[in-house]
C-alpha cells in the first residue's frame, strides 16, 4: 500500500486537506491536539522544537506574538514555504495583503527565519520594541504564520505554537504565581491529570540547593500529581555555540586549505584597504580593535618623525637667533624621554632583530651655541681643505660640513622605519614579509647615502631665497649695533648709521671671515631645503610605497599568491594541528551518534 493510501492521520492527502480547512478558518475540525501551556518566554517553543525538529529563533526577550502553524510533510525534496493565514474577521484589503506574503526557500536557516519573521511582523503590523510608537501597531496578532516543511526525513506532523501567558515583563525564572496560573488552566482541561505531562525548562538557571531538591522530587515522583510525570528540558540559548562550527570547516586536504587561504587573503585585502583609506565604518573590527586603524597610527608616526627631524636632526645650532631651526621648540620638550628603545616592541618578534635597527637610540641634547660653535667647526674644515680660491670655496667643504651636520639623520630615519615595520609585522607568510621589510630598510639606507654622501645639489628656488635672507639677516644684525637714534619733530625717532661706521663694517673683513660666513649661509639654507625634501621622500617612498601600498609591500598576501603555493607551504600555513583534527573527529562522531539516537526516539 502506498504511503498516501494508508488510513489514519498518517495519510498525507488527509493531512493536507485538514491544513487547507484550517486556512479557510473551518473551526469545527476535532482532532487529537498537543497543547503546550506556559508563561511568556518559559521555553514552550523549545519544547515544540524538540518534538518537530524545527528550530525556532532564540533571542533574549523574544516571545511568540502570534500563532505559528508548523506543518511537516514527507516529500522527495527539501522545500520550505512560509506564508500568513489571515484571521477570520480580517477585511478584504488586509486579507489580500497578508495572503500576498509568501517565501519559498530550499533550506530554512535560523538567520533566514529571523529575517522572514521580521518581514511578517511588518506585514501584520506587530510592535516588537518599546520604541515603536506608531498607534496602528499591535503587540499581538490573531493572524497565523504558516511554515510548511517538506523533506525526505520529515514525519507527518502539524503543530501550532501559540503566544504565552502575557501579563507583565517576565523574569528569567518562573514564579509561584506563574505556576499556579498554568496549573489552574491545566486542571480545567484535564481535572484528573491523565493527559498532562509536566515539563521543567531552563534548569541551568536554578542555583539554590532547595529548589534543585524540589525539582528532583518532582522528577522522581515524590511530589507528583500528574499521571504522566515530569521531564526536564535544557533549553537552547541564543548564545549557545556549536563546537564543531566554532572550529570551522575541515582543512585536511590541499584544496580546502587553498580555499581557506584564498578567502582569508580576500578578507585581508578588504580590511587592509579600509585601514589604508580610513574607511573604518566599513568593518566592525576597527571598532573592536582600534589599534588596527593603520593609516591613523602611521600618520601620527610620520608627523612625529618630521617634528623630531626638524627639532633634533642637526648636530650643531646654526645660530643663537635662528628660531626656525628648532632651538626654542626643543626647549619645550627637552625634559621628555627622547629615547626610542625597541626591547618592548621586539620581545614577541625576535625574527625582526636582523632586519630593523635594534640599537637603543637617545637623541642627545644639543650643546649651547657658544660652547660648540658651528663657525669654529667651519673654520677648521676650511683651513684643512682650502685651495687657491679667491673669495670662494670648493664644493668639498660644503659636502664635508653638511655630512657632519646631518650625521644624526641615519639614526632618526632607521628608527622611524624600524618602528613602522614593528607596527606592521604579522606572522603570516613570514618569508615574503621579511623580504618586503628588508627592501624598505635597504631603500632607507640608499636614500641616506644619496642625500648625505653625494654632492650637495638642489634646483629648488627656495634655496636661493634662503641664502639671500640669511645674508640680509646678518647685515641687519651688524648694522643694528652701529646705529644712532635721532628724534625729529615730524617723523619721531629714526635710526641713523654714520657713513664712517658703515664703511668700517663693509671694509673690515678678511677673506677667511667672508668665506666662513658664506659657507654658513649656504650650509644653513641647503640644510633646510634638504631636510624638508628628505622627510617627504622617506615618508612617501619608504613608508607609503615599500611598507603600505607598493606592489612589493606586505600587501603581497593576495589571492594570486595563494594559488602559487605548493602543498608543503599550504600545510604549514593553513593546515590544522593534530589537536584540532582530533577534536573534529570526536565531535563528528558524537554528532553522528546523537543524530541516530534522535531518529530512534522519533520512531
């Protein structure tokens, strides 16, 4: 006899007809029914889930707001249809809108069901939160949400989940008044307790010893007025985690490892682009881990590097009066800790020791101008390198003085690049990332050699302006010492320089003094132009290109790279450790046994 031809409630055609009559609000159908009675959020839906195998959404404060009809039917293919059955007194317009709501999917997940229920709430006009102040919304509905589940493993079963007893917001534990109300309802329907089974839900919330003992007495029949007794159900929480899902899909094969790495690389690229472009709202990880706001931290480091370079990069003060070289700014910060130790940064990354500059660097305070005069130094260099030039000097003298004046640049630059690498360091694809960091350090040293050891050269017109300004400042300072102040009735006080003093100022300079002053003016002007340009070059080429955005930067962890890895590299990077493999095997075996047990229990 075919399954559909069997007599009784297992006849699928008969059950389909009964469901159709219920949709048409035919209320006179008397069939054996399973009724679950309980307070709001007491776990009724979880009881029905254990009976039907249908997973109801679980969330704090979520309760049934309308009747949900779950119709399970055996069919060759899995198929789920969700619709709304309007209540009998609904007007024509409302009925048409409700019947138009329909979703058909092949596999109903918990996330999909939550979305469908939210849509159904809107269609039925349900007020789900206290913030919903629309007067037309209602807390409960007499409409029915129908969920029809078809599949080869389904049993012929129809059950209706109805809203719980709703009086006041319910606490986590059921109170004595809740129990009394439910008991009265049950006794009215089943005075002798012949057809009633007690179900104790949420046992994990019971912490008092006395209450636990009372529950044991009920289960053991010591205090039991129900013929069918009591059972205990541990309810699934919205926060429950499935252990097998938590360790992710298996990665024992090369194909699964490659897929895993490719997805990781794609996600890595997406997050990296957001970090570099300051799209912090695009990924929740930037809220959870603010330290990943990469471009913000790099920008702050670059600004500090530029400021340190300006204030501390020169070995000697150019003049006691030239504030733009950082003398007064330095005094504001001279009590700060100017050391840049790497012990803390490198404690967890010993593999970086042979790449970055690990020396502890202290930016020594500059001596006072008169104690370590740059003019005396220029005099020594000039006297040891002068030639037969008349009123001029060779380029080697400028190169030598600039090289010594900028000797602190190397430590400042390598320290900045090293700290940037320590910030960016990750342990994925170590060999490739090491190459990228080595290239960055090599580029920094290359730029230092070009700038400090090469012949001083610039085509920046700002250099000539600076030279003229320095000479003008020098002449203005010299003339100021030789002025006399005169007062006139019309113009007020004016400064007058006698011609004899001016002639003395211009004439009384020997060749050496004139050349030394010219060397100082040109050195100070060139240093300023070179410093500003060099800071930009380091930040653009080394930090931005070699460490952040270039083709050979640490962004090399791309999907294309993953496809080129051999099997050994894949196993090293993406393979599972033995403990994970053992745990996965154990969980899969346990799940298989539990699923088989469920089939036995459900007949």
